[in-house]
C-alpha cells in the first residue's frame, strides 16, 4: 500500500471543479491508480485534518498520441471526487 503522500498526487483545479467545491463542497484530486476509496479517505483526513463523507472514483484511459510517424500513449490515471462534512474546507492554494 502506498503512503498517504503517494496516494494523493495533486488537486485538479478547473472552472468546473471550482464551481463544485463552492456549491457542494466537493474537491477533485488525481490519485494513484491502485488506491482504494478507503485509502483515499484516510489520506485526505490525515493530510488536511477534515472529515470526509463520500468518495467517488473514476479511471481514465490514456489517449493515443502521434507525432509524425511515432505513435504512443499517454498514461492511464485515476480521479477521486471527495465530499467533506458541512463546515470543513480545504485550502488548495496554501504555500
């Protein structure tokens, strides 16, 4: 099992995810492909000191790319959407 710092790779910050955490308190993270919902929940609670009420995950396939005659594939990745208890927030832009 990966450590909590390897489970959560990076937050995903887009216009759509910004609206989701402002409206519903949902935060989106890129996570390790082998991580489970329980491991994601535990890592978020330990890293940010908040209470997680729900975790949704989705696996994304890497796109096939070609540059000239060379063909390849981007890596597969996993996304987790985390819902927090009312009143809890995560400051993603901390230094």
